[in-house]
């Protein structure tokens, strides 16, 4: 799985994309409120771990996301 943080412009907020190994979009949610988006796509148990990654991830950089089960 891959994670990308996208910088918003003007009234459009910053977003986070989760993509699978084929770069297919799995989840798309606001960077400042990831809880709802992560719950919806089945990653609710890993919210705290992903929030730390989102905070430290620079805009526009794709990163391989390896979550602990």
C-alpha cells in the first residue's frame, strides 16, 4: 500500500490518498480529519499509527505504507 499527501489550494483542503500495489485508489480523505475516512475503508484499528505518518509526510511525496497488524 502507498500513501500520498496532496496540498489543497484556496478553499480546497489538504487530502490523503491510499493506493494499493497497482496504484489503484483505495481511500481518499481529508488530512486534518482522517478518522472517518480510515474507518470507512477498514483501517479504523490503525488510525493512530496512520495519523503520525500523515503528520510527518511531506506534500506530494509517495511513501510505501507498511502497517503493523
